[in-house]
């Protein structure tokens, strides 16, 4: 009876185990040519450096048998297969316009169950699967849209079935998200750190919960943001405002008082003082 192979096992099977390394050949001409390729790569701006090609140049030092093109082609095949598994076979997709501000699109367990999530939520799913099978994908936080970077300068949009993006596509995403005021450039492809990704998830979630007027849930998101970004006074202000919304007026007054001490000349000082006065009058 035929067995059904797991899609990820199928991906892993494409990397044969037990590959051998031939002895290093001290052919100075070969090594000099490889060093020249490596130097050209390293001379590029940080955001433009192809990490996979750099690592392959390191691997090729003194090894004439190394074929970067074949390795990159194999890796590209696996990346393409991963897009098939996630977005076509498993059915993960970005939200419709009506679903975009649904808090569930930011809750990872719900995203996995429903197969619907914001771009950053889908990117987390893709990154975690990729890392578990040894693919060096990265998250990239464009203004207004989160995408995924792959070796070889490949850019993927997890909210569009893993479609590959060109620079013009990235510009179109920026225009759709925030208007015509920003031009796309390669510096925007800087990989996002994991704390940065989690903070962005929380900001999305906070916005959705505020729009839904779910004050306790929004307060929870802000308090988690304060753990990731403890020096940002805006989180303390937001916490104070939400504490008042849920009727915890003593704590709200204390939190807003601390904010005014930290930012006595802030642009919102007058508004915060007015709200603090209202909350102070409601303390019990």
C-alpha cells in the first residue's frame, strides 16, 4: 500500500546526507579567482550582500569542485517547494480587506488553525518552518507590509501565496500601504530582528483591539510591548489611558503621572494632563 510522505519530509529528502568534502587543493590561481569574487561581494553595501554566495565562496576556497550555481539552484528549488507546501497545499493566505483588522489575524494559534493571517503572521509561520529544515530565510519589515527574504536576493510576499517580488513590486506595496511619499530602496531590505518582529506583531494586535474597543486585550498588548521596549515612554502613556478605560483609576493616574515626568514638554502633555484630571476625579 503506498504511503503518503509528509511535505516537509519531502523537502528534507532533497538534501542527501553524508556528502563528502574533497581535500583542499592549493591551486593559487583557483584561490585567487575565488578571493576576487569574494572581495567583489563584500565590497557591496551591507543590505546588498548575498549571504549564500558569500558562504559558498568561503566553502570554495581551495576547492575547485564547488559549484555555487548548482547549490543555489537546489536551494531555490527547496524555497519554491516550501511556498507550494504552505500556500497552495496547506492553504495559508493573507486576509481580505474585511479580515485585515481582525485581531485573530495576529494570534499565531488562530492563524495556524484558520490558515489566515496578516503578512507578518504568515511570515512567522514560513520562517519557523524554513529554519527547522535549514533554510536561511529572514523577515523584512517594509513600511506597511512584512515580507520574507531568501538567499540570492529573492524576496517573497507571504500574503500573496509566496509570490516573488521585484523592486517595482516592493514600490507598489509601499504605495498601496502608505501612499506615494516613500521610494523603495535596497536599505529597506534589512532583516528584522526577532524582538523587532514580535514588537510589530504587538503593534498590529494593539491597533486591531483598539479598533474593536476591546480595552482589556489592548492593555495586555501594551504591557507586552513594555517588556520588549521598556524605554519607550509612549507605552507607559498608552498603558495609563487603557488602565482608565478598564476602571483601574489609581493605577491610571500613577502611570500617566510617570509619563508626564518623563516627557514634561511632550506634544500631548496638555491632553494627558486633562485625562489624568478626569481619572483622578474618578478614583475610589
